[in-house]
């Protein structure tokens, strides 16, 4: 049963990767989602650094693409 699950998972991941690699629309959705995730993680880390008092120094500039 686990072998079939792993095989299905691997085939699904491979199919998804092929879809994203060959579709501009899917690729743009993935890039947008990654950018949003990174932005939210940066905000969360900034909040945690402020809460523990570690982030009182100057913060480096974020690079915009």
C-alpha cells in the first residue's frame, strides 16, 4: 500500500513539474505564490526579532526584482 502511495505521489509530482515547466500561466502562478510566501515569512521573522529584542539594529535593504 505504501509503495503505491509513494509511486502515485512521485508520478503526481513529476506531472505537476512538467505542467509548470510547459505552461506560462502555471509558472507565473507558482512564482507569485513563492513571492507572497517569502514576503509573509519576512514579516513574521521581523515580528519575532522585534519581540525578542534582537532586531534593534539597522535592517538591510530588501532586493526588489
